[in-house]
């Protein structure tokens, strides 16, 4: 802190910035860098050479990008003095594209956009100097040589493999005008492919710093290529997917996982066979792009540990994987961590499992005006963020800032990031957090800039929802992203709700929040929802059919990372979030949950039985609904978070997958889930390309062919013709009363029960390998012979049609 105070005093005294002392803590708490060596400032010399402040000379006549067709040729004519500042390196003007650090034969090209900066320099680090908060070398960029338009660039010829880099930008520092250029801050390149800072998850930086200096990995032309072993995109049809939403660290971090690399990408690889057994065809990884888990760091007096940003919805960099999810950490300057992600994708593909990333392009970790200057803010704040006229941050994300998604620079940046993950990591799809922000007009919205011509009557202001958002258009029609799955969380924290109306170009799916709400209410017995529940079973045609969309555009879910788990949904009427340290004021208050008669874990045996029944009802509903089902990690064995519906800050057993509990459920709920996913995959009628019609679908009530859509109805049943099964009958009784249903008459055929959630395991699913299967069916023969079947209260059933013979 003494060093920081000294720096602050010297800067204020020299009048280098119009410094607001009230903001000093905001800018200095992240730490400033001590220069280890003087800055290298090239200037024009005779014969158009670049001359340093001393006598280090580099000739611009030799183009480092040229290719010698003959394979030989002269060496570079650059002249280097006896005591160069950059020993072993030569400096050239470089090229403005591509953005980022690009390894070429002989060196590395660096290019970065900054429209508002008046000067720039590139800072180089060794890993040891970075850890000591020191710049190893710094090269000033001459705007006459190293700038094209608004892009700063430089080519460094030489071997830089074990070096790291960042940038300094000087210019106007005027927050009220939206400018945060501050030359004492070394900034992270938005296009950095690996972000190096702390190497171990949850461990503070030097001196207890939560935000130590970050730097980007410099690639090498000689980096070893990853062996994909012939891996190619799986290209599963979206309608065939069963998605599993999971957290990389939480999946194997618990002591009972038995993983050799717990809490890492490799740990997930060790447990992929569990997902294969469950019938999962796709894993959707909670944020794995670089974020700072220490963002919320502070002692939690309720739990006795520290709060962390566990979920990761606060991105620092969109190209770098989260290095601290790897077993390698920062070793080999992040290259080994990158390879661990690739291993995960490759091994998942071998098991027929696609990999989706949950990406957060709606805001960044820099927060509001009180947040740190890490990257985007110091490079060009007014371009990367939505700003009000006096420099305030629009907060449609609820997290302090809003990414300026439809600005030309920003939308190209987002597209480049998605392309990189697809081409470099073989990622199969993306789920976009708070995706409605991506449809809002950018700061200083200009129709000419967006559409190429004025739009008559156009009076759009910042943040206005756009009918044809340029970013969504670009992603939807990009040739590199063709065939990649795109999923929108079609709402944001600013009140924009677009479920069923998200701009889609025929390729976007949506998290169907309306499905979640209706299904939760109907299955717990809420009146007046039988018709809405039937729509959910059909893939929500009321939302998606009118614009020519398909059932697979609906991602159906009952539970997700934010909110109650499946077990807690049937165990708690109210949230219990005291362990978050916010006096239970955080988290959603309206959960559409039901505790089945008693609150919490310690309840009577009848309540426990009812809860298990309800869990089976929810899972069965997911598996028989048209659309794409999504399971949340841990729900397959009944994971509980003790009624906490907002566990964003807990890196502990509250969130960790409990492998011991999964083993306990192997013959109970986990078995049921595995059999249900298998049943879904075997039925062509449960993953239709289009919405079901009366040709194969028939609705029923307590009596065959007589559905009850009245306000008081709590019963929905249907039968579907299936190419493999012949015909299936599915019924839901959400009433507190039992009922005997009349089954559809099928001459020459008989109905046999397959699933009855009212029965205890293993009789809840009468699989072919169940020894007592024939006896269990025989017990209902007197009902079935009369074409009847008895249902308990709060239960659901599946029956199959067999020939009489």
C-alpha cells in the first residue's frame, strides 16, 4: 500500500491525469506495476529506420511477413547495437490484423483496437516478473508506424515463447465522458488466448491481492499441435439431445468423487462414463472462460469460510479458458490448461457427448464505475460498454455494466470469440446468458453504422430492443458457426422477456422459462393449468409454431443452476439463503415449489414418499415432452442445497456433486432417471422434428378420448403412435385424490404398465431385466382386463400397447 500511495502522490503532483481523489481506491486497489527497465521509445532516424532513445536500430525495409518461395534467402537486415534493450528481439511495424497475438514464422504480431488512446505501448513479462508485479520490457508504439486507423500493432521478431504481454494506453481520463485511459495500468488484451495471473483456484495473489496483474500468453510458431485423434463434430440433431447442465469444478471436487484430478477438466473426463450411463448426449458447461473467482472474496461468518464467485458469470476474457479449472494451472504459460479443455472435448465426443459452453457476453467482470480497470474499460470504455450521456453504465445485466453487443467493434469481437472456440476447441454449441441484452441497441446507436443507410423514423435510443439485431444476424448466418447449436436465455435483468419471441433466424433455441413455471405449478396441483401443461408436453407450439419454429427450439427444464434443485423443489416452500451472508434477501422469492406438507429435511415418512413421487413426476414430464430436455447436475440422485436457491458464492459441499449420495440412489432415483432417458431415446414419437398432430396424438381425461380442459382439472393424459413401441399412453394425476382411468380401446391389443411413479423402486419402472416384472404386471391384470388402471394422487404413468397374443 505504501508503494501505491507513493505512486498516487507522484501522479497527482505531475498533473499527468485529471485525477479524482475519490476514485483513487477504485483504480489503485488492483495494483500498479513497477517498471523494471526504462520504456523503449522508438523514433524516426535517418534512412527511414526506427531508432530508440539510445542506439538500438531496426530497419523497416525487411518485411517479416514475406514468404520466400525458394526456402532460402537472406537474413533480416536489421542492425542491432551491442547493448540492445530487447536482447534477441527485433521490432517491426506489424500488421493491423488479425487482432491479438499471432505467431508467425520468425516472431509474433500484436494488434489491438483502441480508438480513443493517444499513445500505446506493449509490455512484456516473464512469469516471475509478473508475480512480482514488474514489467520486464516495454516498447512504445509510434502512431506513425504502429497504428493503422484505430488499430495499434507491432511485430516482434524473435523467440517469445515463455513471455507474457499486456498493453498500456494513454489518453483522456474523464469518466463523465466515458473515458478511462490510464497509462499506469497494464491492460489485458481482449484477444489473449490464455490469461496468466494466479495459478491455483481460490488462493490469493502476492500480498493478499484478489486482483493481481494479469497478462496474456504469447503464442509461438513452434507450439506443439494438439492431437485430436481424428475428432470431428458429432452434429447430433438438436431434437435428439438430452442436455446436462454442469459445473466443471463442482462435478468432481467432493472427496467421494475418487477422481485423480478433482475439480478440473480432467476430473470431468474421469467421470464421463457416469454421464453416458445417464443417457446424456450433451454437457452444457457453466462459464469456463477466464473469470476471477476471488471477485466476491470475503469472510462469510455464517459458514465460516470465504465467499467466492463459484458460478463464474463475470467474464474477464472471452478467448482464454478458465486456467484454474485445470490441473496444470499456469504451467507452460497456460498451454497445458488449454490442452486439458481439448482433452475433455475429445473424450466426450468419443462417447457421443457434445460439449456446449455457457457464455456471458452481456457484461464483464469490470463492473460499474467502482470496478477495476482490467481490459475493456481501459482500452476503449465508450465502445465496449453501453453508456448514458454522462458516462454512467447502463445495467441491463444487473451486474454493474452492459456489454455494448451491437457496436460494430464489439459484435465482431464476440463473433471472433465464438469462432475461436469452435475451430480451436471443437465446441458444439453455446448457451448465451441473459441473451436479450444481445438484442438491444448499442450506445450512440446509428442506423447508418448498423444498416448502411438511414432508417426513416428511426429514433432508437441506447438499449432499445431491435427487431433485427446485427449481432444475432451475424452469429446466425456465419459460415463458420453453421451447424453449431445456439441457445438463448431469452430475458435480461432490465425487464426484457423474449421467450417465444427471441430473434432467431430459424436456428436459435431458447431456455423455455414458461415451460418451467407451468410444469412446476401443474405437478404440484395448481388449478387451471391443464391446457397450458398440454402445450408444454407438445413442445410449446403456442410459443414457437407461429413463426415456423420447431419443438427443438424449446429447451425444457424444471431446474437449473440458479434456483432450487429438484429435491429442494419438493422440500421447501421458501428459500433458505442465510448461508449466503445476505440475511436471506438474495435469490428468487417466487419459486412455484411445494414442500409436500412439511418444510425441510426432517419430515415424516409419508412426506418423504410423496417427495420421491413428485421428483419422478417431474423427471418423467421432462422425458415425455416434445422439445429438448435439460437436466441439472445432481438432480439425477436428488442433490439438496438445503433450500438455498442462489448458491453463487459457495465453493463447498453445498454445490459439489455428492458421489456418495449418487451411489445410494443407484437402485432408486438414479436408476429411474437412466431408464427414463433410455426410454425417450427409443421412442421416435418423443423427439419429433415437428409439432404432433391428431394423426398420431390423442388427448384423454379420466375417460378415453374425453380430455378435461376445465379450470378445475388436474389431470392430463395422451396417447401417441410410435414406430418402435406401437403406441404409448401417458397420464398425469396432479390431484390430491386417487383416480381410476379408462384406457383407450385397441382391438386385438392390450395395455401393460411400464412406469408408475406411485410405486416404490424398483417397481416404479418395470424394465425387462426386473425379475419380478411379470408378477408386478399380473397384480394389475384385473384392472387391465377391464381396460382400466388405478393411479395414486400426485402420480404419473406410462403404459405400452402389446398384441393380445
